[in-house]
C-alpha cells in the first residue's frame, strides 16, 4: 500500500517507536481486504 510505505519511510527517519493504525470505516473500497493483507505481511 503506497500510503503505508510512505508513512513508514517518514516515521523511520524519526528513529522512534511507532504504530500505524488503519481503520475499516465500513466503506465499500475494499479496506478490510487491504488491511488484512497488510497485517499478514507486517506482523513481527
């Protein structure tokens, strides 16, 4: 997801611990699917 990569790049420059929270607001843009796929690839 481009937004996630951009946020991670900028936040990494701060050298602080951070958490990005994506919210499914019930829209029909496929958010739940995108969020689930991100979770699978970024959990440590």
